[in-house]
């Protein structure tokens, strides 16, 4: 999101403009932690996948 503030003359004007900015939606990665079950070592998987590029 982009908020354009033109010619801030006072600190109060800037503070008011910053208060009007609404936070966006956040992605909660914690609820997905530990859900993927690996059948092999992640490092070995990465090496195998990268080796396919050559």
C-alpha cells in the first residue's frame, strides 16, 4: 500500500497521516509449522534437486 503525503508542515500533520494508515493482512506462518513430513534429509533433497539443473 502506498500513502502519499505532500508537504508536511508540522509534526502533528505527519502524526495524523501516519495514524490513518491501516495495517494490511498478515500471514501467520506459525500455524503451518511442522506440518510437512520429510521422508529424507532436507539438505540431501536440496542437493538432489539442484543436481537436476545440470
